[in-house]
């Protein structure tokens, strides 16, 4: 029986962007589509002042976020009834299936690294338009 070939390590720079279902533009990063990952993705996100995602959840995948610079708020919960203020240096954990809506209400661009346990990144995104009006613009 032949030995199973091990995958190569891959280095990339976040240069190209794509628009996620959530309404933000992400820099392409680690994903099944870019490097062949099997259980994780990691992307760089920049949110300009006034930038707001669509209410959504990730049905089966957890999310970890590290805020590099700037600040933002995240509304979360079944009716987006909770609010979390975040700033540079904060790490945020979002369990699978938790509705959330991030919003940059600051005056500078927020930059964060986002990692999920979904190698495809967008497959488990479920938009929740019925929650949009619960968060003030």
C-alpha cells in the first residue's frame, strides 16, 4: 500500500477581496478554495466607519475574531438583544448558530482577523433579514 502524500505548507498574502453574504468585503485568506484547508478558514476584514453587516449566523461553525485596530460593536443573541463593544487587542468568540450583527460606529476603520471552523467560510452563513430592524442604524 502506498504511503499517503502529505499536503504542502502554503503562504499567501491577503491581496484579493471578495464580498461575503454578510455584506462586508473580505481579503482572501486561508480557506478550502485558496489553500485546500479541511477544517479552518482565516481572513482579514476591514470595516470602514459606518460599515454594518447584515444580521446573520453561522449554522454549524464557530468564529474567533482578533481586533487589530479600530473599534466596533456587535449585536448578538436570538433577537440581537445583547451588545458587545470591541476595540484593538480584543479577542471575540461566537459560538455556532448565534445570530449577530457587527457595526462600526467609530470614526476610524476597524481591522480584524477572523477565523472559523468552516473551511469554505461562506457555506454555513444564514442571513436573518427579519432581525435587521432590531438594530438602530
